[in-house]
C-alpha cells in the first residue's frame, strides 16, 4: 500500500516574523521542544524553507513557507508488527484513541514481545501505509479495559504528556468494588510505594509517592458498588491500591482483593471517559466507552 507521507507542520512567515531565526519560529510558533528540533534538523527533509533544506540559524522572509517533519525518520527499535484486534475510536494525523480489550498488555515485555497493543498498532500502520511509530501517552494495566491514547510522533507525545494530570487531560474510570466506600463520595489522598520484595505489588506507604484519587459511588447493591474515579496522579495500580485501602477492593482483583473467575476474569476496572486537547490544533476532544458486559453483569439489575 502507498504510504501517506510523513506528518509535517507548516508555517507561512508573516510580516511580524520577518528576520526571525527558524529555531525561534519552531519553538515559539510551532511549539517544538529542543529535543524534537535536535532530532529533525539532521534529516534531509527535517526542516524545509520554500521546499529547500534549511538550518535552524537561517532568518526568514515574509511569505516564505517553513515546513518541518515531526514524524519519526524511520520505524525504530525491534517492535514486531503483529496482526491483532484494534478497536479504533478516533484517529487523526497526530494520535490514535483506542478502546482496549481486557487481558491485553499495552507494551512489549518479557514473554510478550509480539502480542501487545503496541505490536498491533505497528502492524496497523504498516498495513495502512502510515509513516509513524507507536508512542503511548498513558498506561493501562493488562486487565483494565477502555480508552487510551497513543501519539503518532514524538512531538505529539510530548504535548500530550505535558497535559497529563492537568484539567486539560481528564481520565475518568468506572470500577466495580466489593462493598461500598463510605462516605459515598470523597478523595483518597494516600502515598503509594512498593511492597518490599515484590516487583509488582504496591501499598499505601507514608514514604511513597504522592497519590490522589477522587471517587463517587454511582450504584450500590448486591454487595458491590459501581464507582466513578478520577486521578490527580498516575501511580502504578493507584485505583486498585486506594480502593483496597478503603476496604473496598475491586471485584476480581487477584492482588489486592479476592479473585473469583466465576464472577469476572480480571480486576473490574474500565477507562470510561477521556478528554484532551488535540496536540497541534488545541481543539478539545472527548470520548466515552460504555461499561463492558463482564462488569455490567456483576449487577443483575443495573440496566434493567
């Protein structure tokens, strides 16, 4: 399939920008970081002025068109493109928003080098002729379902990561817990650290990293509660640790609660709502994904 061409940003030099250095325009007008500029300036097509290769110290004239490549110069590393299911909720030239299925890892790692979301995305790019690499912006645990965003190039990744943990980038989750937290709405402000001797497990620890989770009970019954959660921080297993700390571990959580495969085969956590600013245009974008059937089934009368 024919490639769509690498993602580029362009700027037509205005009268008040005459005489400025390209480096200044890249930083102030296009918002590129020093790291991105350093990477692209060595590429043949990295920085073009009226279609001709330019250097960052060059000064511009009125009406000239500055064009910069923000796409990766080549598919790097040893990422194995692997066919796999992708539920793409939104796509543009800078990012993908995906509805992740439970039970799938996001990143390759020991024992999983070719069966992760990143592998599936790399294969999708290859099949669609998209010149891009895989740049995850956020992490979801293997068992967590729902919305996640992946940048298509380092500039978009930088801009989106800068939004994380600010009002510009909101992540709202739904969880099913054993028992119902009391009060029904509140904030858990409790630092999280590693459990000594464990590579995976975390715990509330006064010497750990600051962690803050807002929660609200949406529905309670049958010994469980459906809880809406929003994070101010992004610690490993934050929601799972904080809900267990309240005495209401996630249903099915083998690590912090009680595993019961007859109820659900994973910790009952779903990334329900995601909103952010498009990293280039600044447009506000938002999406929701309904509660998956395995979580909804934990309440027989939830939707009846």
